[in-house]
């Protein structure tokens, strides 16, 4: 195969929106205001370079570029064709992502119209090009202009808009009809920045005689039986050909299994070859902490006469199932929702993933790497790709494969009805589903395809009658896609990957705790009752079998705020401050601080607003994730959300600039692979132990009541033997009658493999203690930073390392007499200062 990249050297011009494909010559004749750019690019990127707009993620600049939606945008590029390329039997032009409605021209000839960002434009231009110089042109618009009120009336205007939730600058009904990233019209966590451009790679690929069109790998069993399907295209429309097709599996460059058909007959068009390969003593791929992540290389070689085509991919040998079996002990209506990897039940821990920028084409590979590294650093083993964004770039899935992060993958439908009663829309969606399932199926990280985000939940007439939606089989408002089309695509192209109709989904009504997954919003952060929004103990009441969405909001660091507000002084009455606050925040940060710390949070400096708001954010996420994990019949806790598309007071634990927010550390502790938790259940004290490692863990610990001043210590040594891959209750007793305002039940492992834990009975501000002094027992220079050993003779709430450093742990409590070991990534010559959050002067 010949491959020519064509990402650089483009020219760009805008024109009136009504200048359609017939205006090509007029655009080419335009003078002045031509810009240059490389692709992938949203048109704002070159506009920013020439100073016509400012970065929409900063301050209130997002409003400055809304006019872009009302123009057509024309990209031009010359390209040379060599003799080798001219001699190809087919020469395909590939534009991987066009956002969103596009017309494509080669040498002035219109070759096609494309109306989806979710699959590529591919066209054989063999007969349209000449030796030497040629021209490619692409007209792009947002696609929103194509949707009328009459169209929307067919959906009864059933589209969720943040304008209805108080986000007055964020909404567009028309998104339902346009296969674009849905979030770009604005969401609760991001502004309206309707993207437009050539947002993926552009290249030519040329073939002679044959082309390898697709490869599918499937682990039949963990004893190493692998099925591989290869699809080879014989480009001769009339004649058969003979040749060879070989499938080979290698580990670290050494072949470990192979199979071939050395007298393959290629009939005209597509030819499917199936191979059974057997890897002896296979190295299985596991989720993070459950085992290692070895990756094999699958190499396909197809030969026809003097032409050889080769295709390689990385592959992890693993099996996956979704266990939805009945739970008799809970009653006939209750069912499991557990992922089973290589026969082992996995508790899924992680966050929801959204696009990493309002201008997604500019996201670098380094940003992907940092985000995946930080997810692993926080003990994630799952990310859920949310259905209002994008099918991510290949690098995302490759990094998840390498890191052992499972991927729950929504198809790109979110929070609206869709016109699946229209044949043209079905055809576009069918191409998307077919392309993406084939593209993604060989990634060992992908363990679920899911039909949509919240559409079963939000639009059924029983739970949300306001939309006036009454589903019929001939007009399903999108349900035909999730209930039938997506299922068929997964069954056809990757039947070994489980499928789930929507998120949430399950039971007589969606979001039922008895079956499937839930989004815990209406009894949590999105409750109209502020007490429910800010009460961590409410999460102890969850009985769901899998929690795939819920969350809490909190601030970024002061340094991050200054960056995105473009100001060294932060004005909390400004428009910029308003729009960089989550739509659902609604004074919840203040009320959370008031509940846990002090009466007048409105009087806090911005530094203390960040500190106390971040601590409450950490408490809410840390406590809730621990509560979800504590439930023996729950298969996972995935919070909303992990990463950000711009800077704001919002859901995430990593900010837009890739800095850890305070709750990052609370999440990390709650997701620790070896973890103890304590809860009060029916007046009993119950201790749970988790061990996700593939080996047994034996551990001694001190367990009992301790006063916060350290004067009462009733702890005794206990021992635990934790089986591999286990999550069990290891201790029960009647709750001791103690003063839980001046002390608590603690469990302090002697092994640093697990953190100490303390039973939470009261809100922090209702505890009675004098904060202890933090004693630095040791401060050693080590490779990459400093190793600290900290302790205190009294209880310390919220000990933290001052400064913007990454730490092995931070914003943690110290139990009297406990020793905490902390690694700080920092230069050798930095003076490390340690502070503590809670001081009684704030009460």
C-alpha cells in the first residue's frame, strides 16, 4: 500500500453560508483574508493565529466566535501525484473526520457530500487526478443550518438544553439531526463552541491487485485459542487471482502461533479468511492491578503475484462477559451487573471521559498520555466514554490497552431524541456503527458498547412526561438505533464484546436499582433538596448493581482560575466567573463548606474557597465511591467526571491544564487495590477488605477506638488474610458505645500496602478536637523528588503539601500516632512545607 499524508499546507477562506458547492470558482477567485493552516483543525485555530478571534476556552471569549456558525468554510490544498501513485489500481482519498456537513472537490469536480463526523469520507480518485499538480477542496459548515423548525416538530422538540437548567448561553435543538459532537452546542460543563473544520487526518492510500480491508481478532478461550478473520479485497472486478494469506501472532518480536492459506483463491471483491491459532501458555491481559497487560502483535500478510500487503495490530488475550444473572438472595427481580474478565469478577473503578478540549482537533498525544497516566495513578481500572462526545483517536485506546483500563464505550447519542424514522438518518447512523465497531473491536480494553447516554431514561412518558413522547414501532425517536441497529452492528462485527441498550438502563423503568446501571442524580447532586446534594452518607443507601454516573462539583486551583479567567485578580461577580461555573453548581460549593466547616463561606478568600471547596469535593467523591464499593452486589462505581473540556468550577478531578484537583487524592484512596472500609449497618460496625491483586495478601493491623487527642487508645492487633481478587466483609460487631465526637474507631495496617481508615459518624465541623502539630520525621532526597515521613500525636484533618506538586498522597487525615509516607515530585532544592486544612478558628 502507498500512503501519502496530506495534513500540511492548507489554505482557508470563509464565504457566505448560502455559497454552496456551486460557488467553488467564486471562492477560489476571492482576494484577501486567506489563511494558512495544517489539519486536523477547527477553523478557530487559524483564526486565532491571525488574531481574528481569541481562544474560546478563556475568559468570556467563547461568544466572540459564534459568528463562525453562520459562514461556510473552504479549505484548499495542492498535491502532487507521482508515477507510482498514478499506476495504482485504486487511489483512495481519505478524510478521517469532517465536522460536519461537507462537500469535497478534486480538480474542480464535486466528488461527494458528507454529513457525519463519526466516520470517514473515502473516495477512489484514480480517474480524477493527473501526473503532477492537483487540487483538493473541501467546503465545511456546522450542519445546524440544515435543520428547520418543521424538522424539530417531528421530535416534539424533545431535546435537553442547558438553557432550561440555567445555562442560558448553552443549547441548540438542532443538534438532534446533525451527526456532530453533541457537546459542542454547550453542556452544563462547557460553553457553546460549535466546531467546524477538517478535524481528522487527510491522506491518499493506493493499492494494486489486493487490499487488506479488515482484520478481526477474538479470544475464544483463555487457553490461547484465538480466531482471526481477514478480509482481502481483490481489486480485479472481472477475474479471480491466487495467492497466500497468513496470520501470525508474535510476542516481543518472536512468533508464537501462525496459520496460513498458501493457495488462497481471491474472487473479485471481498474475500473472508478465517484462521484458528493456538498460543501455548498465553500471557493473559488483565485490568489494572488484577494482573499484567502483555500485548501481542498480530501480523497479517497477504500476497498476490508480486504484490504483498501487510497489516499489524496490538492485541491482548482476554475474555470478557457481562454477568446479568439473577441474585436469588435479594429476590427474583434483582440481577447482577458485573464484568467478568478471564473468568474473574472485576469491580470497576473510574470516571466518565469527555472530549479534552472545546477545540478537540488540537488535543495533543501528550495530553492523552498524561490523562491516562493520571487515571492509573488514581487507581482507575475503567473509563466510560460518554455518548455526547467523540469516538476517540486511536492513541486513547492504545494507551488504555497498555494501562489496563477497561473502556465502557457509549455510541454517540446523548440527552435527546433522534429522527431514526427517517431513512437517510438510519443510513448515516448505520455507516457510523459499522465503521466504529470494526475499527475498535480489536482493542482488549473495550469491554462494553452502550447504545446511548440517558435517552431511555429522559424521554419515556412514565418518568418524564413533559416531553409528550409516545413511542411507536414506526417512530421510536432514537430507540430503534439503541434497541436494534446498534445491537445488530455489535453482533455482526464484534459479538464477543457485551452490549447494553443505554446508560442508565434496566428494570421496569430505567434507572431501577434492581437491574442494570444507574445514574445517581435525582437523589444526589441534582436533587432540588440542598440537603441531599451535600450529604455524603446518603450514598450508603445506594442498592444499585452498577453506578455509571453521579458526581459533585468543586473548584480548580487559584493558578488554574487565573489562567482561564485571564486575570491575576479573580472577580466572582464577572460574566467570565459565571460561565466558568457549572450550570448545576447553584451555590452548592458554599453549602457544602457550610455543612462541613464554617457558617460564612461567602466571606472566604479565593484561596480558602478553593481549599475548603476542594476538601468537600474530595469528601463527597471519596466517601461515595467507598460506599458504592462497600456494597457486595454492586459491580462498579464510575463518577462524573474525570477530565475537562475547559477550566471551570465543576465535576472533574483533573483540570483542563492537567493539574490534579484536591479530590484526586480522595478518589485515589477510595480506589486503592488493597483497601479497608468501615460502615455502620443496622447498628453493627462492619469492616470490608478488598484485594484486587492476583496474590494473597496477609496483613496485621491495629483496630479499635482512639480519641482525637491520642490519650485514649483501645486498639488491639488483628490479622487478615485477603484472598486474591477478593472483596469481602472481614469483621462485624455491635457498634461500641463511644464518644464519636472526640474520637472514632480506627483500623491502622502495619503494612504500607493499605491506608489507615477511620469510621465517619459526624460532619467534620461537629467533631471536637484541637488539631495536632504535623511532625516531619524524615525528609529525604530521592530520585525525582522527596520522600517525607509524617506523624502527629493528635488527630490532623487535611494535611497537605503546599505548592503545585504531584504527590503520592495529599489532603489526608492523620490518626494520632500514625506514620504517613509521602513522595513529592519536586526539585531537590525546594523547601517542602506541610499545612493542615482544618482549624477551629473557622467554626
